[in-house]
C-alpha cells in the first residue's frame, strides 16, 4: 500500500511546485583560443536559471564569453576566471539568464581575450516550467 501524503501531515500539494534543474557543460581548452565553438544546444521553452564557471587554474589576464553565436555574450560577457574552482558569473552574467528561450539555441563558448592559461568549464542550468505555471 502506497503513502497517500507527501510532506507534512495533511499536505497533499506543494506550492510552488519543485523545479528540477537540468545542466549542460562545455569545456574551453587552452588550445581553443579566441575562435569560439558550438558547445551544445538549449531547447525552446527552457528558462535559464544560472551560469557558472569551473576553472582548472588561474587565468589572470584572460576572460571568457558564452552566447548564441561565435561572438555572443548572452550567457557570459567577459568573465575572468582568475582562480581555481567554481564561480558564479556575477556581474558578467549575460542578458539571456533569467529568461525563457523562444526558440532552440546553440550555445557557443570562447576565450574572449587571449588563449587561456588553464582549461575552464562553463555550466548552464535551466528548467522547464510545469504546465500552467508562469514566471
């Protein structure tokens, strides 16, 4: 016999409903340089919830971009991954973060200024709203 209640006693629904984040990750290699490459796709209707970097070492004089074209900055605009580890894009967050995509998008990543000293991963989190939900 299954449990009829999930959560506190007497609560059968949760408002607002939980969101399951999906993640796509791209790696910018030291050798990739400033050209930019198509890393992955994001589907129409996705809400972009966050953008992060994971740097494998300091890149003191370089910065990176991520967007919807080879020179795009819609996700990250000139973020400097200057230390090893995980970082929120902060002030370098692009204009598409916090929006719903109206069409399928290809995400391009690149080193914006100079070749990287160390590899950097770009992590994009997104989700799909449940039916009937708005932002």
